C-alpha cells in the first residue's frame, strides 16, 4: 500500500513539474541573423547598394537638393527645383548677356560682361570684384552711401531698399575674362528660404 502511495506521489510531483515548465512569462525572441527593416545603429562592413537617380528624402547636405540651371552665355546657377529661367543679350550700351530666374516673389537677375564689353568701353577688365565695385557702371545704379562688404558665404555684396519697397541684395561676380553680378530682389517683408545667400555664392559667371 505504501508502495502504491509512493508511486502516486511521484506521478503527481512529475505532473506539477511539467506544468511549471510550460507556464511563466513569454520570453523575448532571439534576434535572427537576417537584417530587419529597421536601420541598425552601426553600418555593416558589407558595401551598400549603388545610389539611384531618384532624389533621397533626406539628402546628406543642403546642396544635394539643388538643381543646376545652365544659362547659356551667362553662367551656372544652383537652386532648388521650381525656378523659371529666361536668358537674353543686349548690344547697347555695351555687349552683355543676362539671365532672369523667378520663383514666386523671388527674382534673381544676373548680367555678364565679357572682354568685348570692356574693349568697347575702352577700359581694362577689373582685377577683382573690389575694383569692379568702384567702376561707374556699378555705382550709378546704387543709392548714395551704399557700400560693399563680404557676407558669411563670401559674397561681395551691398543691400538696399528701393522706393517701391523692393529689397535688393546685389552681389558682384568675377569669371574668367569676364565680370558679372547677381541681383536678388523681393518685396519687403518676404520670408526668404533658408540658404538663399549660399545659393548666390554658388553662381558661376562664365
């Protein structure tokens, strides 16, 4: 009898241990060797895929968002998409080419004067933008007391407000055997996009 009771006790004890082994809180799954959809904190040693032509949603720098606008006979402009551009040329009073770029209330007008223009005027090409700023052709359109200085992006500029309330940010440019400018204008009180003065510094007069 005692032997049977002992066997029954062992059986009950074994059943309890089995039940305890199957219960308890669920365990967190172990990470698998396959990559997940979430980015890892550290890059792997494996090379990444080649970049596609599609723009990324988070560019590495602000310049990655800019588009090259080629103004034939004038130069290169680097601006976000959405600007409209027109180009043209004039022979009077001196030979010059120009580009007009517009986006809403923002307007950039750029002129280019080549060696032929200075030959026609009978004066030498300016040595740099500082000398250029003292030429009569530059000074005649400026309000009295306007002075040029360098901004944080290297633009040699002066800024003023016209009688109609238009703000002008006037930047002088130098190219190879040519001089030019870029005039950003907008109505007073306009909220400017971040980086616009840097965009002006990227303009190349050719």
